[in-house]
C-alpha cells in the first residue's frame, strides 16, 4: 500500500504523518518548493501542538517523504488524499486548488487508484469533479473518487486524527469505500459509508450546527447582560439536558478560524445557487459578525470617548494553541478600536509573528507586563492558559485604570474583583 497526500497544511501534514506512523509508505506533495525544503529538514511551517514530533517520527521510520514532483509522488500509488485549501472567495468556496490538484493527479497517474477528497468540497459539484478526472486521465487508467471529510480541530489535530468521533466516507463504488475504510479499521469509532453528497452534507451540517450553537449562546449572553443575569448559570442549566449537552456553548467574542466562517457562508450560498435556502445560517453569521462589537460597546460604556486611550489585547489567535489568525475576532476588534481613535497594544504566546504580517497599527510585545503598562482597559481576547497564571496584582500596579473585559469568561473574576479590578465578562455579573 502506498499513499500520496497532496497539500502540507494542517490536514495534509496530520493525515500524511498519521498513515506513515502506522507503517504505510506516504509521499506528501506540495507545489511550493520552499515548504517542501523546510519539511524535509523537519521544520513545520505553523504552530500545532505535537505535530513536530509526529512528523519527525514518521520521517525517522522512513515512511514519510516530501516532494513537489507529481510523477515521483504518484509512482506505485494506491490511494491519493487531496488536502488542499478551499478558502472563501465572493462568499463561495474557491475551488482552484482542488481543480489544479485533481488535474495534476489525473494527468500523472499511470495506474488504477482512488482519489480521496479530504478538503471541504461544496454540495452539488460531484459531476464537476468526476468530469475533471475523466477529461484529464490517461484512457487506460481507472480512477475512482470518494470523499472523506476531515473533522480536525486546530490545537488538537494530532489527537483528533488518532481519536476521531467518526470516520465518514462517501462514494459510489463499494470496493473503493471498503478500501478507504480499511485504512481506518484499527480506530475505535463508527465508520460511516455513504454516498458522496451525504458525506459532504455531514461535514457542512457538523460545522454549521456547532457555529449555530455558538451564535445561539452569544445572543443569549447579550440578553443575560441586559437582564443582569448569569449566562454561566443559564448554560449550566441548559447543558444538563442530555438532548442539548454543554459543548460549544461557551459565550465569547465570536467564532473564527479557517472553517466555521467560510463553511457556513459557502453552505448557504451554494444552497441558494441550487434553488434551496438555509437562511438560518445567515442569522448565525450576522450574530457572529456583531459579537466583537459588543466588546467594544463594553469598553466605550466604561471609558467613553476612546480617542487616545490605550487598550491592551491579550490573545490574538482565533483560539488558543494555534498561531492561526484566519477570521480571528482579534482582527475585527483591532480595526474597530483603531477606527475610534484608540491606541491598541497586543500580546499573544504564539501568534505575534503572524499578526505583524497584517500591518495593522498595533504595538505588539512579547512581554505581557510591558504591554499592559498604562492601559485604560485590558481585553482578554483568546483564552490561552498562560493568562490564567499572570500576576494580576503586578498588572494592577502597572495599568492606568484597573479595568478588564474578559471576552471569553475565562479569568477568575472573583480574584480580579478582590484585587480591585473592574471586571466585565460576556453575560456574567
Ligand atoms: C472546527 C471544527 O471543530 C472542526 O471539526 C473542523 O474540521 C474545522 O473547524 P477549529 O476551527 O479548529 O475546528 O476550532 P473549534 O475549536 O471548533 O473553534 C472554532 C471557533 O469557535 C473558535 O473561534 C472558538 O473560539 C469558537 N468557539 C468554540 C466558541 O466561541 N465557543 C465555543 O463554545 C466553542
């Protein structure tokens, strides 16, 4: 068995090293030579806990190699995973990377094989992919196409790959479904074999449902705020109903990342193109877009005019344990604060380098105490564990005004209040 994985992002690298660590020969391909050169030296181009060791071990076993050359990658291959990005473009999924990867694979394959789409593929484009393969493949080569959506979360991707809640495989040929299912046979989870569209719908439905839960709880938290109620108690009471559960009901500053925002937009846009509607998701998106503004409102209601005021943001990545800034609420927050004339300062344990590249007018520092000096307000944006252990007495002695907005209801509010901070959370007293 030989596997080729196209793409060296989170999904590609985790998938490739996962199979290689199981003893399967894997070639990981990327069209960017600088990425491949770095990976050959064992350098991972982003921060993802555990991935460095996972990749290193796969290389040490002699099972994982990297290349930019499709001919080398596809020699003697049985299964090819496509793990390239589908970023958002005009509210739709940009399929150009999928298109070029599929064409290159079809053109260069000289033996029968299965192409597995792991990238998130829009609903209702099955025929487009099959046509693309058939138009570009060599006549005597048989290529089957199945989808196998990924459910990896950044920050826990290596763990998730080895401990999934389910594996979903969609395709027409029971032979191919069986072959791909066998790759996961040692996992202790249900393996769902279905048709292509159902598999894709499972992926979109999962992300949309989770995003809906977050917007639901954020909307609820804003109501709790007005009523001076406690969203923490409300969520506790809500989540104890086993039909609802307590997961993905953490109120905050809104969801970000490489999946939820783009997937819900692509889902309702594509549904509209097919003459269907999923307007519920438009509301989920609208609530999410407004949520970072509720944080700004809290700052303004305490400080009044923000012109010249120093606001310090703790945490910039879209969630902890990643340096990813895609759709990060911190970016919206910085832009809004700057537009009101505030001076914005920021700290993050991992994402500073990436944030610098955005060229926003923000002062970034690796020293969290330095960045808090003379602040009029501190905003906890991303719930890195690091911020739990700060010396808040020391910070109180450094700031101009002891005022903290906890955008994730994460910090110990009683301790902060005892230390003399004015504390505002999201839907908490
Ligand atoms: C998500 C899905 O979980 C994963 O299955 C899919 O493959 C890719 O998209 P990811 O984007 O890495 O993974 O992060 P996730 O942990 O799901 O969080 C997404 C966003 O929602 C983050 O901005 C997070 O802060 C926010 N969130 C999450 C909340 O605001 N409240 C919650 O209760 C949970």
